[in-house]
């Protein structure tokens, strides 16, 4: 996967965002191993912008690691400062699975009860309405009625 090319303005923006981040991947004396690549890929999928700390002292080796990680992970190299490497890749869209059997969950509803005297504030209550309940115009919670069978179907079965 080739690395992503960014404009200097985009790179500057990502550098500013990465300033407050902590390193999430560490590269030890073994260098870039498959486990390091897997962790960096998972972190890029989860966060998009990551910092990687390299424990080795060789600057040329760190630069080579930086470029190879950017190429292999399909990420944009943002910054190499000291022993920290910053990579960015857009977060992939998550697919939402639609479950046909899923029922509506509970929802919180605010109910206003106005005072009979005009000058007072209305009383605000928050009620939790479950999937099998409904809220009446008067602010009461009622259970949904079970589905009624027609007279014809009741006589058949």
C-alpha cells in the first residue's frame, strides 16, 4: 500500500492535533516486527492519528522505520522528531448491521406539567419510556396493549 501524500497545511494541522497524544506503539531493539505492524495498524484503525516511540538510538534506522511503516500501512508520515514518529490514516467507516428483530429501546422523555396559577414555572419531569410503553397526552405512562386478534381469526384457531 503506498503512503498517503498530504499538503504542508494538512501535515501542519495533524502535527498540531498530535501534540497532546501519548505514544500508543513502542518499537524495541528488534525493530519493525509483524507484531509491531499489527499493533500500529489496529491503532490507526481505532484512532487515525498515532504516535510511535522508537527505543533505538540510530537516526538513520528510525527514518527507515518511519518510511517503511508509512508505506506498508498506507499511512501519511506526519512528523519524525527525536524518537517519536507520528502517522496518520483516515479512520475507515464502520458498518452498522441492521437487526430486523430488534425492538426499540428505552428513551427518556421530558414532561412539562403547567401550574394552574399562571405565574409559576412548569414542573419538568424526565420519564423513561420502554419499548412496550406509550406516553399519554396527560403525561402518564401506559403499557402497550397486546395485539388483538380479529373475531374471524379467534374463531378459526
